[in-house]
C-alpha cells in the first residue's frame, strides 16, 4: 500500500539512526514516496486522519497537496511536506528553506541511498474532481409541472425517494437537477462524512477540500454493478450510491439500467450503507441517499393513455415497464406522472413558478419540525422512522387513515406501502404546519404514493 511509503522510509531511517526514533514515535505519517524523494498525494487522507485522531494521534504528516484536507479534522496538528528531505530537516531541527529545490524528476534523492522502501515506485496523481457550479439551477426555470414540483418539495422535506414517469422533453431531468438545491446545507458532521467518501474516491476539487453542499450523482444507464454500488480491482472503492451519500442519486432512463444493478439498490435503500466484499478485503461504505428515478412510458417514449403515435406493441410496453421490479418500486415513496408541457405553459410569463430559495425555506422549516419531534431518537427525517414507531408513538388524527386502510384491505397497498404513506403524510403535515397528519394530508400522501394509477396495486409497475 503506497499510503504507508513515507512511514516505512522514516522507520528505516530511524532504525539506521539517521533520525532520532523518539522524534517519529508519536507521528502519523501518510503519503506515497517516489524514488526521487517526492512525497506524492494519495487518496483517502481525510478518513485516515480521522482514524488516527480516534486512535489518539495528535500530529500527522501528509503530502503538501492534501494538507488542507487533513486540517479539516479538529484537534490534530498537520504538517504538509513536499519531499522526504524536507521532513527529515523538520525532524532533525535542521534549517528548512522556504523554497526548497525539488530533485529532478526520476533522479533518486540521496536521502534514499541504500534504502529499500516497500511500495516506492509509480506514483498516484493528485485528486481530481469537478467543483460545484457557480450558479445552481433554479426551480423557477421549470415551466408548468405543478404536481412534480410539489413532489420535489415533499421529497426534499422528508427525504423520500421519488419516481418521475413521463414522455421525453417533459422536464424530468430539469426537475432532478434542481432537487439538491432544495435540500438543507450539510452539517459539519455530514460534510466530513461526504468529504471522506470523496477523498477515498479521489474526486475532491483541488483547493476546496470540504464538501458543504449535498452531492448530486447521475450515472449513465450503462453503469456496471461496481460503478453503482462500489468495487473494482483490489480494495473496493466507492460507487455512485456512496458518492451520493447525504445527497441525490439520479437514475435517468431507469429501465435502461441492468435489472441486476437496479435490484442491488434495495439493500442500501433500507440500511443506509453498502458492504462490498472482494478478495483484498471487505469495506462498509455509507450510502444514505435520496433516490430519484426517471423513466419514459415506453421504449419510443410516446406511449400514453390515448396512444399518441406510439409504435410499441403492448408486449414491448409491458416488458419495458417490468424492468423496474415491484420490490424496488415498493421502496419508493413518491410516484408522479410528468405530463408534457403545454404551449401556454412554455411560452407564458417567465418566473411564474416559485424559486428554489422560496421552496427550500419551506423545506428547512419542515425539517426543523421533524427534527424537534425526533430529538430524543436516532432519526431526523420522516423517511427514516420505522412504521411501527409512527403507528404507536406519533398518531395521525382520528379517522385520517381511513382511506389508506381501505386501500390496504383492497390489496392496493402493501404493509410497507401503508407505512410509507404514513411517513409521507407526516411530511405533508410538516410542510402545512399541522401538529399531526389530517385526512387531507393522508389523501395527498396517497396521491403522491400511487400517482395517476390508483387502480394499480402497490408494488406493481405502472408508468
């Protein structure tokens, strides 16, 4: 493992009495060491320093390029070095020039003469990532789609998974891109969690080590199992479900994904983490994300209830829609049909719809109500609360669940579906300022759960 190159080199120098072993006894050293003496950056510096702090280390040495990332850990003194020679000068109290001349690339550093350092050789480049855009997409730019906009607000307020179905060009992707802007900013703890995952993946933006905004991850439908849930050669690396931790995972053209890949989402959707086992070891990675699925009604995209020019046979439509399994959709709280935008909506006055800032303010207030309600519990959003707890500790108003219970008796809702309707009803109530769900809150939750196809049993696929 190249991450321990620097530590191994200093240990060898200590054994050879070229440095005082006591000077390195309480140091945690992280970095890859090239044969030319350069200390090269590695992935996963932040989680490594976090682990070192938990183990009692208070001084760490890291590559200079990752010093800002390591400094995010409180109560830890960080030293960033460019070369082994620079570190040795610090350890031996020798003068350290401000602008040290780096050795010629590929030329061995004399300090390494006679040493055999495990792992020295090819280096790993600095972490490369794309920073957040200066201007985030605004919800006011979306024409029409009143029902879908409401679904976005409910999804953000309660962290409910959402499925948007509709023809091409209706605005499904535009809506998805604006969902992260509705989520509250990450707390300090959440920022460190997300930054640690991105550090391991090697995608932290240079100069901006701390991820402060909810991430947005939208993999292509050709993504493999390893790309989505994590994996790769050797020690597993984070996949899209972990890169979207505390943010949004958007799967556009969801039926085009492999059925095996889609069903792999079921476990992290329930547990909030994913465990990936490989020959080199087993890794448990966080994966508490908000899932947003989008799909066309059929392969050609023109299928509708009145059949507007669709060339697909009924069998093709059924096969296409069946690619999203019932057990996966049963874990999605909100299902909304996105209709095509009318000419009047598209050419109407700009800025008619609410802005992201206005909706985000209501989302923040709803989240605060939920957090206050669950203050003495391990939960913070309505989607996390087990159904048993909602039924026994936080009651809806008498008679409010009558329609939902009737749907369950008819087989239109599963037991899991009823629990999810209750969770959504609490979110709707939080947005409305109600102290507990009323009949209209439950009715809206049922509509968001079943969409336009109230006659389709929960768990069955119906676009």
